[in-house]
C-alpha cells in the first residue's frame, strides 16, 4: 500500500456547510495538538492505523438492515470499500430498535473497533447522544439516509427529506388537478422516526392551500403482511379518498397492493418513495402513478467515501445530496430498480 497523508499535518480544516444547509461540527485539528474545546480531535488509535497503513474500518449503522432498502445501500457500501481499500460493513438491529442500535455503536467505540462511523437512525433524539460520544471519542461520524440535525454529526449524506416530501405533495396536486377536493391518506412504516417527521412536514407544506384533506400519517410498521392489513383497515374506514401517499419504500408497496386488490387504480392516485421491484411492477401496471428514488446505492457509496477521504486524504467532510428522481411508467426504463 502506498504511503498516505495523515491528519497530523493538518493544523485546522474549516467546517463546511453542506448542499442541504447543514454545517459540519467544529474544526478538525491535529490529533496531538487539540485542546478540549478546539473541535474534533482524531482518536490516537485511528491515527495509528493511518500511520501504519492499515485498512480503515468504516461502519454504516443502518436503523433496520432487514428492510429491502438496506440492500442497495449495502451494495454501494461494498463498491466503495473495494474501490478505496476500506473494510466497510453494514450493521444495525433487525426491527429498528433504537436502543439496540445505540448499544451496538457504543460497543464498537469502547472496543476501538471503528475508524469512521456513518449512522442512519430511526429516532434522531435517541441517536444524538451516541453521535456525540463518537465525535468526542475522536471517531469521525456522519449521518446518512436519515439526518440528525442539531447533533454533532460532521455531515449528512442523503436526500433533502423535507424537500422531497414537499415535492411529493406538489406532484400529487399536479396529477390530481388544481381544483381537486378529497382526502389524501398518508402511510409510513414508522411515524415516530425523524425522517418520517421531516418528510411529512414537507408533505403538509406542499398541500397547504389546496382543497385536499390529509388523513394520517398512519403507522403501518415494517412487516409486509401487517403493513397491508393496516392499510386495508384504514382504507375501509374512509370515504372520499382520491389519493394515497407512502413516505417510504414499504408503506408505498403496502398501499399499492391495496389499491390493486380493490381495483381503485382509476380513482385513487398513488405517489410513493423508492423503487423496489414491487414498486416497479405497480408502476408498469398503472397502480402507482409516481415514486421518488433517493438513490440508496449512492448513499451507501458516498457515506464510505466521505469518511475515507477525510481520514486518508485530509479532505474536509461536507454533505452529499443524493437527490430526488421522479420515476413514472414513462421513464421507468431509465431508472435503477433497488434490488
């Protein structure tokens, strides 16, 4: 392995404002010269691995690796690891248990088994303390996929969540027509999660001033059959519904399954998120009118890359906006299905 520049040569690197309006926390200072209030101080054990030319150990802690969305994230992470010579791995608790996610990260920090950390949390509030713990322990930490604003993250890799929710609502209004009136039922796999709050906040803003009434968001959970049952029971109790919106991959497919089974695709407009194989099929058959891809493969790739470049090359950490691509039946052939 060729020799690599280290952070010992850096006196300070200015904080950076991301394209999403986030600001990196604190200045990066040399590992052997920072005082307690001088900003980020790289851990000695991380610096030693860099000096010794050992592969960096970068962990992506995802809030629920059992979700289908985790597969393309893992693929992007693996690609970055292979290209950059990094030992990258996807970790996290099955089922989205924030306490277990925190415990797993704390164990890595205590064992000094991680050199760079990227976190996607189901609950921003629950993860803020452990993000601060990583930062203070000298392990560079970013958020990916789900943002942790006001935490000590050093950057965010992912989609502008509030902006994407607003864009979803505005597209529904356009598809329904300017004078449309009726109910829009909104579903989420986890209404208590920070990312869900952000998307729904944008969604409400996007429908503000319209003749559309929002019902929800309704929590459906992660398990597919239970999610469908919740959608079914919710819809059976509603009248005047002209659209449904999923705030994530799996509430979108659950809602679409109900629309297809009830043969409502001609009267209920469906807008969702992500492009799972099932979502692609519903687009082809006309059940789903549009979905918004947030490029999870790129999220996994860039989460590894920004940490690698910071540690390996001294490149300051800035956020990466992975964007919001609208996918319809017309451009489905040009889009990447999240397998």
